[in-house]
């Protein structure tokens, strides 16, 4: 089972922008949704995809680690069993204006949070603007998130049959 809980609104910063949602407490909303999911399933990982708003924040990895640590504590999750997967933003060659996040900020996440993994956005189709992936690009990212999670949980991946 996969549970998806979106907390951010467009243009929101990781550390402040979502105060206007969920009665001003989006973290509690995330915990509440996770607890509902845990009634019928097991949390096997956490995914995060940063937007452009604070993609230049050098403390971003520490902020993510704090949220991760708090979630693991509040949900009684064993960190070694719950990896965090973080996706890249659009690359420079795709016209992404926040590409430095992929080079300067995101690579520090596994240094701060050893059970974290970076998901490449290389060659993910764009909408043509400076920030967003197309539906197909988002699908590609989703496959990459899934592929990494399956590897981490020791599932064998089958290559698709050619038609």
C-alpha cells in the first residue's frame, strides 16, 4: 500500500509556507494521516520532493532531518527500516532555474541523514517552464522513487517485456 499526503501549497517553503493549511499545523496533519494509514498497513519509507521556494537554503538537509526524526519518534518507526527518498529539481540543461539545489544542497542530505537517498530528475520531461515537470516527467520520477524503494526493501525488479 502506498499512501500519499501532500502538505505544501505552491510556492511554500519547507519551514514556513504551509501554516495556512491544515489549521496552521501541517505536521500534525501528516502524523494524523500516517496513523490512519498505519491502521491497515506499514510505513516502509518516506518520500519528499522539494519545491523551488527555499531550494537555496543550505540548512534544508537539517530541516528535513528534523521532520524525519520527529515523524519516526511520533509514529514509533524504526529509522533503519524507513528510508527517506528525496527527488531532484529540474536540471540546468532542462532550463531549471533551481538546478543548483541538485548540486549544492541535496547531496548533503545523505551526509546528515544516512538513511536517505537521492532520486534523479535527469531527463524527466518538462512542461517547458523553469520549474515544473510534465505529467510524463512526474510519472518518470514516480517510477524512480518506486524502483529505489523496491531495491531498498530487497524486491527483485523485473525488466519490462518488449512488445
